[in-house]
C-alpha cells in the first residue's frame, strides 16, 4: 500500500491506516539527530560485538544520551509491553562507539576490554562517557538482533559510576577453569535471562579459552545450550496425556503450538505473507519449516536462530510442568509487519503463548480441524512442508 500525505494527515500516527504496525514518521521524528561526539548516558548495560572481518571484530559499548534507569532498553519482556513506536525510539537512541579487537584478546584483555567487562558485570545500568571520533550515523535492523542505534569509531571510554557487580556473575567471570557451557547453565539456573548470558559470552567473560563472540552468534549459542539442557531434563519425564493446542495473536503475528503425547521431538515453521518483512514483493505465502527427532539435529537449521529461540520457550514450559511431548510450533506473519525484530521477538512470544488458555483434543485430526478456523495458511499446505505432521509415528494420533 502506498503511503500518501493525505493518509498521514488522516491518521496522524494514531490509527495505522497504512497497514503497518508502527508509524515510520513518528519514529523518525522521535529519534534525535546527534551532532555531538561526546555521549554521556547510562548503559543498560549494552554491548554489541559485530561479525564482519572476523576474527578482527568491532566491539561497541553503547548508551542512550540519558542518565538513569535504562534497563528497559535491553529488556525483551518490557519490549513486548510497549508500543512499537516507543520500542523503536528506545532502541534506535542507543549510541554505539566501535573499536576493533581480535577475538582472542579476551584471553588477555587490555584496559578497554576490562572496562567493557566492568560495564557488563553488574547487570544494571552503568553511567559511561563515550568519546567518539565523529558524530554517530546510521543504525541497523536485523532478523537476529533487536534494532541497533547509530555508531561511530570510539576514541575513549570512561566509566563515571559503577554499581556493585553481581556476585554470581563475578564468581563465574573469575573462574577461568569453568567451561562456557557449564557457566551458561549455572547462570540460567540462577534466574539470569538468556539475553544477559549471551552478552557475557559475547564479550569473552565465560569459558576456559575465552573469545569475543559476535552478538548474533552468542544469542544462538546460549539459546541452543539452554534448550539442550532443558530437553535432556524433559526426556526423563512422562508424556502429556492429550493433544494440546495454544494460540497467541500479537502485532500481525499468529503463534500456535500443538503438543502431542509422545516422546520429545520439535518443529518450528513460519509462513511469511506478502507485505511482511521477508516477503515484501511476493504474491504468495512463503513457508519454511525445520524440525528434529528425539536425538536432536547435527546441522544448523536453515530457518535460522528463531528455531532455537522458540525451542527455549517450549522447553521451559515442558520442564516447568515436568512433562514430555512432541512440540509442533508455527508462526504466521502478515502484511504490515515489515520490520526485522530479532529472535527475542520469537522467544518472548513463545513464552507468552504458553501462558494462554490451552485447548485439549483427543486426536491430532481434531486439533487440526480446529486450527483451520484459526490459521490463514491452508492446513494441507502446512502439512506438505512439515516434517512432523506427516511423520508415520504420529499416525495413531490422526484418528
């Protein structure tokens, strides 16, 4: 749909008459253009590690030009609760100062990297001053990462107020004999969220032979490690008793889950409709599906990091219930949802999905018949793409 001045005048950023889930004009107007090279603010904390030119990567300590409690700038649970305009304004106002580092520098960190570690340790806002070589420009939208604000080369970093570090995080940081995987699980079991753990891994604060890890890789690594750990626990439990269905509609996205009373297996599928982020110019729905059996998978799913982000959500739910199931998850993305959001959007929505009221069925056929009235996607088209819906081992749940 073409956005005309007449449409904007009628809408004024409140009615979303253009069909989008946010107002591009409001976002543009609300994010101030920064001319200064001296940025003073409270880092939530926020550190981004790039992946280009690996193993020489850019590391970006970041802060908005705001002093105070900025934790919401890095809190996916909060992001789900606020308007998309506010979310974009928040994320795009995080200013990044970039410095090139070798990934192996985490084994013998210099003063700057130690300061970056100090920013991350408290898991709370830290007042910092970024001295940049030039005014920050640009920004970045990514399928794997939340939106990133403008950046410029970093000249100097100064910490002006540093809260006490988390004792747990500091202990694990100081233990360079503790494997990264074990550190990740210990942090997770002590209620440190996966986003915070990924940040620690990314800046080289976990493990024996420590390295800087590009942020998008660290997020997937933590999602994979945590979900693998939970799945091994789930496999010790009895299966659920009936076929269960969960449905969540949110911002031109539909999330559904089918849980079958069988041993663990997992599938994540997405249907991108014309006019959505990755199908802006197509005429037909594009469907992607990846899955695993009881023993997991050895290759990386083509569908990307959202596979493991969704796997965390369902594994957490089953582990909490102390039950085992085959989990078939599916997402529809509609026209108007045209922004890359990052895998956090999938992880948090799957967590919310399992808070919804469940529907119980005796057979998979009954569940699919119900979903015909919920999904926009033709059930037969989904089944043709699915690996688990057509698997012989679920035939007994069809009738």
